[in-house]
C-alpha cells in the first residue's frame, strides 16, 4: 500500500523540517527575549523600537517575509549569509532568518505575558538589594517569566514547526515541498496527504506534551 | 527602654544618616507627600504611624527611590540620592528594605535569597556568602529552612528571611514598610522580636507600622503622619500619653480603645 513512498527521501525531508524548526526556535528565543527586555526596559527608545517591531512584524504574512528574504535580500542585494553560491544552503539560511524575524515577535509577546505574571514586588525587592536593571531582569524576572510562559511558548513552537513549510516557496527541500512533488508524480493523493499530516503530528504532539510537563515541573509556587 | 537607646547612641558615630528636606510628591492630583522635613540620626529607631492613605508607606519608599519625588531633597549619609543608574544601585545596597508582602524571590531557595545580593552586588565569594547567610538565618530563627522555597514557609518565617536578606548587605539603615500587616496575628510577635533585637543592636531603622506596642518599646521617636504631612514628632511615651495635635488624639482614640 505504501510502495509509492519508494524513491522518495521522506525522512530526509522531515529532517530538514526539524532543522528549520530547531535553528529558528533557538534564534527566535534569543531575539524574542531581547525584544521582551526592550519592551519592559527603562529606555524609551528601546521600548518604542520593541513595540514597533512586534506590531509591524506580526502583522506581515510569513510568506511575504520569506519571499522578501529570497527575492529582496539575496537576489537583489546579494546577501547570501555565507552560503557560498549553493542555492539550497542559501535558501535554508534565508528561511531560518525569515522564520526568526517572524517568530521572535510572538516569542516576545508570550514572554511579556509571562513577565506580567511576576509580581511587581519581586523586581522591587531585587532593586532594593542594589541589583541593576539587567540583573533584575536576568536573575529575578525572566527566570520566573519563562516558567510562567512555557504554555504560550509551546504554542509558538508548534506554530513555528508548521510555519517552516512556508520555506517551500523559496525552494527549501523540507517536508511540504516533497509532498508537492509526490502529489504531482503519484496517484495516491489522499494517502500522501495523510502521511505528511501524520508526520507533522508526530513532530508537534510530543512538543506540546513535553512542554506541558515541563511547565508543570518548573512552575513557581507563590 | 530609653537607657538602652542612650547607650547605643553613644557607641555609634554621631551624625544624621537620613535627611529629607522639603520633599513633595504627587500621585496625579493627589498630593501624597507635602513639605516633608525629617532627619534620622545614626542608630535612631523612628516609627512612622498614621491613618491609611497618609503617605507613610510612600515616604518610606522614597528613601531608597522606589518612589521618585517631585521636589525637595533626600540625602543618605551626607550623599544626595542619585538618579537611576549605577550610583543609585550602590546606594540601595546600603539601604535595607523589608516589604509588607515579604517579596522573597519565589524561584530561589531561602539560602539563595540571602546570598544573591552578597554575590551579585557585593561580589562576595559564594562560600563566604553562604556562611554569612546561614548565620543570619540562624539569628532570625529560620536556619532549618535554608533549603526550602519561600512558598513552603509561613508568613512570619518568610518575613524573618526577608529581614535576613536585607541584613546580609550590611545596610547603614533599614526601612520597614508595614512588615507585620500581612501576617496572621500569631506570627506578628516573632517578626517584632527580631526587629526589637535589631534595634537593641544599634541598627538605624525607619519603621512604618500599626504595631503601637513596638513603637512604645523600641522607638526613639514616633512620627505621626496624616494627609501627606508630618503632623507630630515626639518620643513614644510623650506621644502616646500626651499627643499635642487633634489629628493624633483622634487617631489614637480610634486604635487604642479596644
């Protein structure tokens, strides 16, 4: 029944999806955390930048961002992110960049909702000890905010996993591009669709479950 | 009580530690602090009392600039209170603060709560900081709880840890913002006893409280506030037995007669 799969690198395609997800997740977690820091920080210019960034980026379709990074950044401006002329590598890196730019806005907002669960008194007590803003954020507020933000961050991570399929529009050989190719070549339309749907569920369902467990484990008792 | 305080004032270097001059602050239209002049000498224990909304907590919080002021000046140990930044952080390290709601760091153990400031602000060695923290926790009677998290402790224990956390910075002055107001009645005394011991040891303290017993037994001076002003300042005996202002008489008649 599944002999139509022969000759296709299904695992390889999903491996590309996983790689896109992992690199983008790490990047957007870092950049999103910095954005959240800016949005709650004392410097008006940074607060304005953070707010503008989030409201701008999260309202642009991801496809537009990914297409722009390929057509605009690479083909017009020649930014190849050290891809050395190899189109697959360049597309992959540009996709990761686009996914980070996009997802970090959502990470920032998830984290900010976590920050809002930390009572003001925690930061006040930390300031009263003589900690500076960076230390208060790093040592007291963010550790508690991350614990409270595990559930919304899990949503962001699941959305990111599925959003990696947009990389197909600039030719990254990930799962959905393979699906397109297989549907064109094979006669098993429904089965192909089911196989890929199942593949994505296999990636995202455990993510949700694990993050749920993690959230319970690290929850801050008050 | 007075003979004890005289002895400790002799031991401590003389001088004014905290000086507030002409301090004004507004919350929107509300004038919460009006022309506040207050001087606290080294080693002095000043209790601030007054009806709620009188500005006493705000006064306490302006002294380490958790609240900014609109006009006037505040100086600690001869140095004016700096604006935000490194200087302010350094000054805050010298001013211990104890909050009504304890505010222990919820994700850190009791021991970590008391070592954090020493290690991150005073740059103390971790081992040394832990030894000092354990000694302080023993002193306030919660040494056995060092490895627990704040939520596992009673309110009274948490507040004593908060006092230990502030003391670990070796502050010049300690601010107490209604330290017993959030406590169950049976836990108030264990906190007051720690504070009384601290007062006997010569710590300079500014205490906002409704505990008149503490004011009587531990304070050198009572400051009575109402509607954002300091209405009356006097020694505790004089204030409680013979208040001069009508506002103070009215206030005392409401709280002392039951």
